[in-house]
């Protein structure tokens, strides 16, 4: 198990491509979650939701359709500014829901509070990239409802160069 001596708090400005990270020094070490095996999808509880999907390389990439394996994914919660218009997403590497893709690029989030989320992937060493709607490039906001499984399907994303798909 890896340990880190700092917490990274990420605010992603929606309606754009940029992200700003703020590093905070906690009083103790944070412990990272190790990659888990593929998870069987349970039935959701009435007050919790499940989010599933698959991430693959785009058709115009060197490895079209190949899955992105062992990528850490975080869900960001939406924050509305005082003006009611500016929307941010908050991602905390200790408290935000997180999981890893399996060897087929599939991921599962269980036990989610009903809310709207954005999906981000971890960018070494200390950043995150927000996943936009495939095809449109618009912000992808996913609504998770209690008692339901939300399936975003198989999505093609052009992830940064260091995420080499599994051939």
C-alpha cells in the first residue's frame, strides 16, 4: 500500500478545460487505495446509487477501442457559487468517491449519495483531468439517483499520453 504525505484538493471549473489544484498539508499521512479486482454489481439500496461505465481509446487513436486499465477515477461533486451561475466541481483525493478501471476499462462506483457528479481521472503526479461528453466536448454531468444503477456506457476518451491503453 502506498502512502502520501499530502492531500490534493482539486477544483475543476466547468464550462472549460482547465483545472487548478491546491495542495494542503494535513496533520497525518493519507493512504491510497490499491487497485481492486473487477466488482460484481450489487443491487443498489433505495438511498444510494451505483455508477458504471467503460473507458476506451478513441477510434482515431493508435490503439482504437482498447480499454484504459488501472486508471484511478474520482467523482467530483458540484458546487454552485453565490451568483447561482458559476459551477465548480470539488474533488478531494481522500473523501471523494474513487475507484479504478479493471483490465477491460470497466469501472463501478457503489454506495453513492444521490447527486450530480463529474468524472475525473488521476494524472500523475498530482493532478486530475475532467472527462467531457464524448463527441460534443461539453461538460459531462452525471445524475446518480437512489435505488438506481446509472450506466454511462462505453465512452471513448483521448486521455493524456501516459495512459497507454492495454493492447
